C-alpha cells in the first residue's frame, strides 16, 4: 500500500492523518512549522467540533480547555446574552493542533515537521508529485490530502471567485484583570463596532483570546500600526476598553490575516486531479464569527478518510462535502453581509434584544447539519 500524503498539520490535516493511520493505512504528513505555534483563530470549539474531537480521543477538559456556555453580543454599550444551543470549549490552537498531531503520530502516521511543500504537480496516470522548498521532488503520491488552510499550494490553487473582502484580522492572548476575567468566564463575546467586530473568550491557563476583524480603513487611519489601532478600537467600544483595562498581552505583536475568501465552497470539476482531496479551508471557508471553521475542518477530515478508505473517488467526496456545507455557509454569508453596515448591525441588535432566542437560532443554523455529523459519528445521535 503506497502512503497517502497530507500537506498541512492544522485540524483538517492532523485529523485525516490520525484517521487513516488508525485504520492501518500508511500516511505521511508535512507541516511547515517544526514546533507548536500560535495561529490566528477565535479558538472557539463549537458542539460539532467537540464531538469530532471526542471521537478522535482528544480530551478538551484534560488539555485545560475552558467550557463556554453562553454567547454575549455587545454593541454601543448594549448587551444581549443567550445560552448556546450546544456545549462549546475555548482552547488555544497551539495546544489543540499539537494534541491532534501527537495522536496522529501515536496512531502510526509519519510526521515530517518543519518541512513546507512548495508545489504540487499532476503526473502521468493519477499520481501527484510534491516539491519541497529546496526545489527537489519530495515525494509522489496517489492520494494527496490538501490541508494547507488559507495558503494555496502552487499548482493546486483554489479557484477563488472575485475579490476577497478588505477585512484585516488580529489575534492576541491576554491575561485579563481578575474582575474582567470573572465577567468573561464561560462566555464567548462578540463585540460589534463600526466596520468590524471582536471575539473575546477564555482559553486554557487563565488566558483570554482576542480575535478581531476590521475593515482596512481602520488600519490605514491608524497609520498601519497595531499600537495606534488598538487605542482607536478601544475608543470605539467602551465594552472592549473595559475588558482590556489592566490586561497584559501575552505575546506581541499580534498575529494578522487578510484576504480571507469567506463563502468559498469548492465546486468539484472535471479538471480536478483524481488524486486530490481538499480539506478544511481548502474546501470551504465559513465566516469566522460563526466559530465553526474548525468543525468544518474536522467534518471534512472524517468524511474524506471514510470515503477514501471505502475506495470512493475524491470527486464523490467533494460533492458530498459541498452538499453538507451549502446551507450553513450560505446562511452564515447572509448574516455576514447583513452585519457589515450600521443599519444591519442595528437590526441584528434590535432583533436579539427583543428575542434573545434569535441568537440561539442563528448559532444553530450556521452549524454543520446534525444529520451530516451523525452520518459520520453515529454514537452522537
Ligand atoms: C479571524 C479568524 C477567526 C476564526 N475563529 C474561529 C473560531 O473561533 N472557531 C473556529 O472553529 N474557526 C475559526 N476560524 C476558522 C478556522 O481557523 C479555520 O477554518 C481552520 O483553522 C481550518 O483548519 P485547516 O486545518 O483547514 O487549516 P489551518 O488551521 O490553517 O492549518 C493549515 C496548516 O497547514 C500548514 N501549512 C500551510 N502551508 C503549508 C505548506 N505549503 N507545507 C506544509 N504545511 C503547510 C500550516 O502551518 C497550518 O498548520 C477563524 C478564522 C479566522 C480567519
């Protein structure tokens, strides 16, 4: 049996390597980072993500994950709060990704850490050749699981339609002042402000993760620096200002991201190489405010591993994944577009204040559908 190759050791790639190795299939995973690293993410693990992780043997509580029970939406000093319709956790990507990679290695996957793949090229027949950063062919495979997240591999770029949004994202961990830490406990907060929003929630070891997205204009007006942008954002949101009063940043500078292709959903085409399986953000990108990107990454891993091991074609997998994700991604995009302007934000806030259950409903409607999860994790039914 020739080894399957996974490129990328985030949730999608690590989970796929773990599932293939667990089934006794040889698998090699390339991850460009040699060691654990922080990654830009809100670090909110939704109900489906938690279920997939439990099935993979990852104990979020034992890793120090913080239980999240409620969602708090904040804008202009007004707050609306509701219980989440599912159990959730806050855990840093530094810890989560390493836990998954360690489990994949323990199951028998070969990890090649610190090795980036530069390019992939279809060969005669169905094989794909991978080239490392030294320009030499690293390996050839009949099954390439592409899990490089937002980074496209040369030769295998996603066919992204149009121009991505002009949002710029920042992520930073803080040690909050004790009263603020207590006020945030068990909550994920979504703080809306003009042309952007912030997500704030506890993660392990008494840390709080701040992940925010703003239109590029914010950054331009702040002279392009975080040091000027943060005070401007704190000025725009009294709630954010209060939360960060006395807080200590735990690493600097913040991680940044831009040009995220929200709404992307891979449409299989006859031109796709037969040996290529796109996973996670390489297959679908749901708006970040849903906190469901990791659930989608884990769902794609479970589906791809199952269909590959059953001898099914990559094209059938891509069709099934698209069918599973079309509704949550479509609904999340509709909400995302509504929340972009002040009027839309006001409407969301008003609806949530009058009927807090609207927030629970919105959270439920932007998840991977229950029936699709149950197909992969029957014990969860
Ligand atoms: C601002 C923001 C906030 C978010 N918040 C949340 C949230 O709270 N909850 C949630 O569930 N989702 C969230 N998401 C989405 C989530 O982060 C992604 O959907 C998820 O990380 C996708 O997992 P992945 O495994 O596909 O890719 P990634 O997690 O991006 O992993 C890709 C891996 O591939 C490696 N890699 C890349 N290129 C190469 C290469 N050429 N060779 C070798 N290795 C390579 C990288 O080092 C990385 O380890 C957020 C996204 C953004 C942008």
